């Protein structure tokens, strides 16, 4: 039903009767007023300004797109609660929620899946060569069934669990980067360097000089960095490397029109591979703060590992997928040599938003469920999803010694408050939560019984579970597990256990801040 303006009584299409006492001028005014008020208020007026018409058309288009986006949310958003929230907001307020949905609403990295499919043919040629196939088939034989924590991982990751490895623990930045720079200096054929963050500071310039020196010696070098993580990296740093013969590419998740708004994904992996034989994986980025030289977070606590052996092959393949997305070329890969004294079993866990399953979350669930005596985890951010939290509860009920070490000081306040609230909830479930006192804790380590340990880049949060490309290496070896246990025992000795009553003693405003921060958990 079309609404008409209130005012003098309307006579649609006919002139109203006039009082004989009105003058001719007054009579004409009454006729015009009556006829104009009889028009519908929302009817199109040719005299309406063009800008107003265009704005109305734009709003109509935005609402149409909002309805389509709401349908997309219903079909693709992971949880029903999230789908309902997005759908309602996109239909009612698309002007404010459409852009946030384009950025935060998707959990699958469009484009990377296609890139992976296209370059798999080339990688298949490499991996099906006689040398690669012999190594893979021989070192993968009957490995996984021997270790409970490894049984599901080969199928989950699409990578075999390989024997013939030697893994060395690298504690903190000084030991890590001395090992990395020594390995780079010995490179003769191919260098792979990948980091989430690279700073143009003393450590970053030392890395650049080391790469340029090897490039002058004829070494083929691939340098990949995350564009968002390295947003502060100046252009002259990259140009210097390129001018010196280093192949440099940023990993950009919004390349192409379809991915224009995919700003929420990150490539969080840290990897260095030297001549296909020696690899470095862990939590360190390139910057002096990772050496513990920048207060207020100093000293910085982090962990890396050095890997020699068959697993380096899988690490190269992981890098090849990332490099192909960034450069549309397959890097040169080298089959690692294995030695009889390298007898550790390793499983590479490469995860990301292009995976058909939630690989990172399921990896943590599998690790937690396989624990029988103890499960020790260190993570800078503790924001578990429902599956991981349920696995932690069940581990406690099985009698497992479940301990989680988190920082005592924040590097990101919102994440810190959300992590604190989840820590209180875990404590009520029987999990022992500790805060590391000396400085900022950034290491990502999982210790499973006396059998295995995992070290890499993945945090215990939703961003690592579903939004970041992550890289972990699980090593099943009692000697390595013992080394990790000794390292973590020293860390726990410098930590304070959080009490059950700490939440109740927290000021009301702090509790409100924690619950408000938890609302952002899906994107933290």
C-alpha cells in the first residue's frame, strides 16, 4: 500500500471544491497544494537530484550484495552461531558489515588451493623421480604404527612419517641464529629462507649480508617473506637482495581480484634449508627482539630445531608450495642424503587455510589424545577451540599431567586478555597453567610423554588453527624428548602457577576486558 502525505484532503485526479469566498489566487494555491499532497511520497520525481538517485541505487545494490553474502555465510561459515551472526548482520546492516565479512568471514584461502593443484603436476615429477621415491618409500616403512602420536598424522598431512633424521634443540635466539648463519656460510648449491617477520635492524642486515655473500659465490637463493608480517620492511632491503642475485618474493594472500580482501591470512612459517640436507624450524623471526635485546619484552624466550635427514625433503616440498603461490615457479629441490647414525623419526606437519581439513587443530587434538603420562605445552597465545579444549579435559580425566606455560606479560593486549580468560577456564577443568616470569615467552613446543616432542611455529589459538600457514615438526625419539623435558623443566622453574581463585580476585573492569576480548577469539 502506498502512503500519501498528510495535509488538506486529497482528491486524486480531480480538483477539490472551492469556497466561493476564496480569491482566484488563493483558489489556485489550494488546487496545487491538494494535488501535490495526493502524490505518493516515495514515487519517482524527475526533478530529484542525480546524486540522490545514485545514492539510493547504491544502497539498494549494497543490500542485494548483503543478502548474497548472507547466503554465502550460511553455506560456508564453520559454526552455526557464526553463520547466524554474519547472516543477520549482513542482511540488516550490510553498509557496516560487508567489508568486515570479506576480510574476516572466510576461513578458506581462495586461490592457493588452485595454485597447489596446478603446481602439483610439476612436484609430482620431482617426487616420483627414482631418488625421491626410493628415499621416501624406504624411510616411511612401518614407522607410524610404532608411535601412538604419529598414527593419524601421515593421512592428516598428506606427508609420510620418515626415519633417518637427526634433530638438535636450539634454545633461544643467540644459539639459533649462530647455527643458522654457520649453515648459510657453508651453503654450496641452494638456500631456502622463509620468515614471517624480517626487520631491517642489526640482525636483519646481518642476514642480508650473509645471503648476498653466498649469492656472489654462485648459490641459488630463494627468500620468501610474509607481506603483512613484513609491512615495515623498507623497499631498499628487498632491492638490495634482488640486485645481488637473490630471488625474493613476498607471500601476499590478496593477490588477484578474488583474493583482494583476504587480508586475514598470514604465512607464519619460519624455515631455512641449506643444500637440501640441513633445515631449521621454530618460532624465531628475524629481528633483534628475538635475541632478547629489546625491553620491555626482554629477555625473549623461544625455541628452534635443526633437522638433518630425510624429513628435510618434506620441508622443501612445503616451501615449494608457498614459493609457487608467490612466484609461479617451482624452486630447485635437492634430495637429502641420509646416514646410518641418523635414527630419529620425524613427521612434518604443514597446515594452513587451504587444507581440506583443519590440520593444525586436529594435530593438537591428536597430540593431546595420544598422551598417557604427561602433556606439556608452551604457547604465547592460549585460545583453544572447542575440540582442543575438550581433548585437554579428557587428558586430565585420564590422569595425564597436563601443563601449559604462557607469558606473564603481553605483546598484544587483546590476545593476552582473551588468553587469560581461557587459562582460568582450563584451570577449572584441572589443567595446570603457569606464567613465565623472566620475559616474553614465544616458543611453541609440545611434549608427549617420554616419547615425542613437537617444535615449530603454531600457537594454540584460532589464528594458527584456521587462518595461518604453520609448520611444526614432530620428533619421536626418547633422547630428543628427554632434551625437551629438561628444557621445559627449567622454564617451569622460572614460572608461577596460576591459582584457582585468581579470577575471582581480579578487578571487575579486568574481568569485563577479558570477556570482551574473548568475543574476538575467532580472529585472534
